[in-house]
C-alpha cells in the first residue's frame, strides 16, 4: 500500500446509527433552490500530514540503502527483493508527497474544483511502476529458483557423504549467505522501523481524526510484513532450506503486484468519478437527518478527488416554508456536515418540499407524477397572479384588492395562498362570503389549481413583500 493509496481511503468518522426521523413516508414533490459550499482543512493538520510523509520518505531511503548493502554482502535473494521493494517505496513516497502538495494547492480559474485529481493521477503512475517492479522481482526469483532446482541432486549427494562439509566456497547455487548475522540484523531493523512508523502515524491520525493518516499507518505495517517474509527466506537459507529464499522473493513480488493492481484500480475509479463506498455516506446521512427542520434526504452521492470528498444531496423540508427559511435549513445542514466530517471539501444542497404520504398510497406512481410538476400546463407565479388579479378587478374591485400571492406545488398540484385587503367597514360575515365567491371564481378559471386559501390582511403590509409584488406586476 502506498501513501497515494491511503490518501484515497480517508474514511468518515464512525457514527452511531440514529433513529430515522423520516422514512419511506416522506417523498419529494419538486426541486427547490440549489446551494453549495467550500471547505478547507486547517493548515496545522496539513503541516502535520506533510511531516508524516517526509518521515516515511526518509525511512524508505535509509532502509533501501541498508537492505541493498545487506543483500549484496549476504547474497540473499529475499533481502534483495525487499530492497527493490523499498526502492519503489522511495519513489512512491516521493510522488505521494508531491501529489499531496499539488492536491492541497488552492483553487484557481483553471481548476475551480481544486487540484485533488493530481493525487489520483500520481497514484495511477505509481501503480504502473509497481507492476513493472513486481514483474522484475518475480523474473529474478524464478531464475534463482531454477538454479536451486538444477543443483538439487548435487546438494543431496554432498549431504549424504558429508553433512556439514561445504568446502571453502560454501554453497554454489547463488543464494549462499556469507553474512547471516548481518542479514538477520538488517531485516529485524527494517521490521522495527516500519512498525514504529506504523504506531507514530496511527497515533497522529487518531489525534487529528485523519483517515488518511490511519491508512498511511497501514502502509508502513504492510512494508513490515514484507520484511517478515524476507526474514523467513533468510532463516530458511541458514537452516539449509534454500528453496525458502527465492520463494520468499516471489511472495514479496506478489505483495507488490497486489498493491499495484489495487492502487491502479482505485485511481481509475476516482478519475472517472465513480460512486464512493456507501459506508462513507451513511454517517453523513445521519448527520443530515439530525438537523432540525429536515424531513428527509435522498440522492445523497459523492465522488472523491484525492483525499477530498465532494457531495450532492437533496434535503426535504416542510413544503410551505418560505424560500429564506428553507435556505437557512440548508445552510445549517452544510455547516453540520463540515463540522462533523472533515474530509468533505464541498457540498451541493438541493432543497425539495416534502409531504406526508399515507400507507396505502402508491409511492412509485406519486414519484412518477411528481416529475410532471414542471409541465407548461401548471401556472407559474406570474400567470397565477394575472388570473387572480383579473378576477378580483373584474368581479370584486369594489370589495377587495390583491395584496400578495404565493404558489405551492405539492404532489403535482397547485395550491394558492392569496392575501387581500378589504374596506374596514365590511362585516366579517360579508367578508367571508365575498372570499368564498372569489375562491370559486378562481378555481373555475384554472383547473390546475386544486385549492385556494384567501386571507384578509388586517395589519400593515410588509414593505419587502409589497415591493416584490409591485415589481412582479
């Protein structure tokens, strides 16, 4: 596993499943307004992460040099293969560090969505190099294995005649260990360093709440495991089991091959904006549903760009809220997501009206019918105001005046809230009769209007509403 691989595994913080405040009974009627946000992590956390990458890079340089010298002096194929693995780790760590820096660069005109994809591109190049490295190690191990197999009869014969007499030159199958203590010491040191890096990185990740750092910690532990495999090969050669050494090299090659395939696959998924794991979205959904005023959410989806997560979500609110009130709920959702989930870089929030559906209603049919709410047959605000204004001016001009009108679209139907003013001398009984007549006239004028509520304004009109009504007219 490489740092670039771990960068794409930043997991959402675990959340305790909450009791859903909305279920299949809450459905969407129509799309409302759209909002979005941008979120950037703290500079201190970024500096700490970069120091961790630098520490891993320095460790890879030291271990590569040590393993190369040890493999040359001892003649161990497994340690030589592990040195090649560490050499690839140097390049991988360097590319990961550069990709991390590029991904954290601020947005600009050429990259309005940030530079997170640079990390994915770097990881794709790293995966290709891993595959080549794995193939080279496997080829070399096969050659050594063939040498061991071809010399097996001689080794058996010599063992029968002189069990411990190897001569001055030792074994001649190409994997003799001239310095076994040096080989064992280097391998043990590599395991200790990598395991120490694992704990340092793991604790730093837990302290900062960084899924990236936790995944990078497992990258160090994976390297420690590969060194354990090399140790098995060295021990096998010392014990007179030469086959274990090239076989250990093949195991290390297989580990690198697996890491390369996995890294490349995940990089391609990110570059093509594949859907993220649902386990990342579930805690975010629970956060959304805990916000007061949210009746439900749907179409929650995300895509990754490096360590950043970009979200789109539709939240459902009470259908008769004002636009500003619904927008305020959306902003609260955005702030809560950014507060509880640091890996989220940007959120696009769609506000949809919700309505309660009875248990016997056909949910699929309702959703299908709701798609027609944008049909030209349904009146818009301006046309509805024209209809109501014409009826009032032509039939009730002496009794009432139109002050404000608001449309609601619920389940493919149009509901009107009409605010009017009347003469202060009119009796309440007469005002109710006039309102009833006006409602009937409006319903007859447009069949798409299913319900109308005519309200009498008693106090002073809100200045902003009055200006808005005048502008629309």
